[in-house]
C-alpha cells in the first residue's frame, strides 16, 4: 500500500479525489490540503509515497510545491492534476511521475495508479534484494529477507577487506593503499599474495549466494558496488551530511541507525578517526532532534533526545542544561534538584569532576 496526499485549493476537487483514492485498495489517503504550506508541514513529519498536486493555486503553484516537497523527501512521487494541459512540459521538467487532466476521469486515474504501482514495486524489489550491512556496534553482512542469515567469510582478513571498501563508500582504492592499510608489516610479495587470495575468498563467498558483482576491480583499483548494499553506515553518513534539511521523521529514522560505536567489535585502526567523527555527528543529530521536539512542545520526547547524548558523553553539559530547562516547565523544584544531584554524583564517580560554572548558574536560577 502507498501513502498519498492531495493538494488543491478547491475543496470540491479534493472531495472527488478522496472518493477515488479510498476506492483503490493500493492507496492510503494520509491527508488532503487546500493550503500548500500545510502540505509541506505534513510531509516534514510523515512518510508519503505519492503527492497529487493541483498546478494552479494561489500563493504557491503546484510546480513550486513539488520542488519544496522533494527537498524534504527526495523519493516522493509527484502527480500533477490540472485543467490546463499546457503545463505538461513544465510538469515533467519538475520530475513528475504522472499528469492528470481535470475533470478527473476514473479510467485515467486508474491507469496512472497502475503505472505508479509498477514503478514503486520495482524500486521496493530492488531495495529488498540488497545485502544488509551493519557497521554500528557490531559488523555483519546478512542476506536480505526476514531471517537475515549471517554471511560467514573464510578468513577475518576477507571480512576486514570488505569492511574497508564499504568504509570508503564505493570510492576506488589502489591496491598499494590496501596493502599498506591491511598488511602494513608484511613482506610486499607475501602481502600481495594474501590480498589476491583474500579477494578470491570474498568473490567465492558472495557468488555462492548469487552476488557476483559486489567486489569491483578496475586495473589496480578496487571498490564495492554500494548499489547492492543496504548499509547503515552509508545511509547515516548521507543523512547527516545535510542535517538542517531533515524533517523530524527523517532525523529520527537516521538516528535509529546508530546502535553503538562504528565497527565497535572490530579493532581496525583505519576506522578510529571515522568512529569519533560519527559519534560527534550522532550527538549533533540528537541535539537537532531535541530542539525540534522542544519547538513542538513535546517535552518528554525532547528530554529523551538530550538524554541519549548524556548516555554517550556525560561531559555534554549543553544537553543537561536543555533537559533541566525543559523539566522546569512541568516538574516541581525538588524533582529538578533530584535529577541534577544524580548527574553530579555520576559525573564525580566517573570523571572526578564537577559541573561547569555555567551549569551551576542555571541550576541556581531554576531552584
């Protein structure tokens, strides 16, 4: 089933749309909007597969609205609905999947949904056949599907080489760089032989389960085909690269990928710097989520986000201060003091230090 919305400044048009959509079991109507801005706010925090947009609307045209919606959800499918077919060329330039003319005919609507169903199901099928790669907390590669059977490689070096290439997100790395990284203290000829054998192990293991093109060689450069992987690390890095544009729902989804330190159960020296960088980005993401929840006056959820930060690093006193300010909105003074005293005790126990003067001044003002 595909989640959809409809946007039109005429309520009668929305009513007709609603009747058509509710009669198609493939679609779930999540909302109808006469205001484009209300539709934008909805897409910021909800999962939407298809948006049916009127083109001629006051304030913001459907073409403009499509661009905004795709900024928040690059995967949303756009279908324009209008009485003016001269907009067709502009519509498809705006990456529309479909185009319907008013007055809306049921046969045209059904044909459009048939086209979209094939497109979306094909995309979902491709996604469901990707290998499942976990890099946060433990490192593992599993077969797709509900059981997620673990793929076991013949040697630890085969697993490390694959992890290293995944770490580089599909970018090619020279054979010499790989040898220096994975076999730094080994005789060059022996290291080259180890590398050749390790590549054979990777290819044979993956070929046995039907994946023959993941390890890519271009002369003496090597990479992995990331299009065949569903990897938490790659998805997380892409998500936090443009953090301010994330909707709350997207930010929450990305944050759930971070289940622990990067490659935490592997002692790969080449991963150390990235491990610290990813932790810092996760903390930044949780600050972002906490601020968005606080703006919506969802106090408990904002506090939970900030407490995730303290769980990783007690020295992140900015998170503590945000928690105390939020708690002061709904809890009595004694409850705030009790929470703060527990923090002070834990900080002293683990690090032998006291909260900063800034934090102490805030607490004094709240109590």
